[in-house]
C-alpha cells in the first residue's frame, strides 16, 4: 500500500480503524475474527483495514508501531486512539464508541 493511498483512506469522512499486524503473530491471528465481528456490527460507522508491517514497513514506522498487533483509529486523517495487543469485539465497541458518533 502506498503512503498516498493510505493517507487518502484514513483522511475520509468515516473513521478508520487500522490493524497493524504480521502473519507470524499469534495474537494477530486471534484478533482477526474479533475485528471481523466488530466491522460487521459497526460497519456503517467505521472502516476497518489491515496493514501487514512486514510488507508495509514505512507505514508502521510512520506511526511508531513497535509491536503487533497495534490498532490505531484515525478520524479525518488524525490518529485519535491507539492500543497494542488483542481485544475482543465487545471491548473494541466499548472503547471506540465515543469516537464513532
């Protein structure tokens, strides 16, 4: 993913939750179905995208992603929330609710 297209995606009118992950990461694999469930439940309020840090090291570096999984919520192109580590879809809905209005 080019930096320009990433910036275009996160700058849109809908908040974007970015999952910085790696294919070899166990917690990342555990988080994947939780993110899918979250995306289905909150679909109209937020867009969920995944960024493989091994294939997109410049994106990971730009946001100082030190470990995976790292979730960053962007609103109008600006990071407004971040968390490292896996979470359940219910936890995601709860902590992100204030940003998805």
